[in-house]
């Protein structure tokens, strides 16, 4: 027969209380047969322990041609665990697991003579591997503004792995990554989908 064991922590002094709800119905809690962390909710019933963040590019950022440029998402709407850094523009979660990361990027390319405009999701600064992703915003120069978005599920190790985003314009001189406005929505966001590894 399998058993349920509750182990204390020698360094902690708090008391963990398992509180039964006000119910007249018998309930069974099934524990999955794998290791992992239990995601909890606050007193209001809203999930508070699921890591999530969203950050914006609030004003235009210079984009030099033929240069991979890290997008400076410096304004946060929220950052539940403080794992997004507004000075390095990196999300470095301290809980291992699979994260959904989404990013919108807008470029002002009016007057540019370019062949390629792209945005990249970077894992640890690199665009290689299945975790990273690229969206081609435009091929050709017959555009004034281009915008696109991408979403990916990435595994992050919970200590050193980080996510950032970059933009690239093949040629055409200095242009702009568009900050938040009526016409642009350059932002990055993410949340924990599940802990552990598959």
C-alpha cells in the first residue's frame, strides 16, 4: 500500500495547516505520480503563485540596420515574482518548468530599402534550438510600418535560463522599434504552464 508522508523543514518555524472547507460532500484529492510543486491560490481564490509577467516598450527605440538589437522592454505592467529585469530586459524564472512566452513587435521602416525585417525570441541570448523562435515581419521595402507576434512554449531550468527578444532589419539605415501607441503594441509577456520536466 502506498503511503502519504508529510515531512517538516528543519530550518523553518512556521506551522502549515491543512484546512478543510465548509462542505457536506466527501472529496478525494488525487496526487499525480510525479514530483513537482503545488501551485496555490490566495484567500480571494485567485491564483497567486503562478509566475507571470508583462513588460512594454513605452517609447520608440533606435534600430540600426544589419544589427541584432535587444528590445528594451523597460515598463512592467506586472511581474508576480520579480523575475523580469527592466535593466537587462530578461525574464529569468527561478522555478524550473515550461513557460508560455508571447511577444509583439512593431517596426517603423518607412523609406527603408531592406530585404528582411524580423523579430526573434532568444533563449540565453541565442536564436538556435527549438525553444527560440523567429517571425518574419516583412520581406521587401514597400511598407511604412510592420508588426507581428509570436508565441512559444519554452523550458527554462529555474536558475540561469532566461528569455529576451530582439529585432533585426537587413539594411536601409537607422529606423525605429515602435513603442506603445495607438498604432503599435511592442510587448513581451509570459507565464508558467507547468513545473518540472517531461
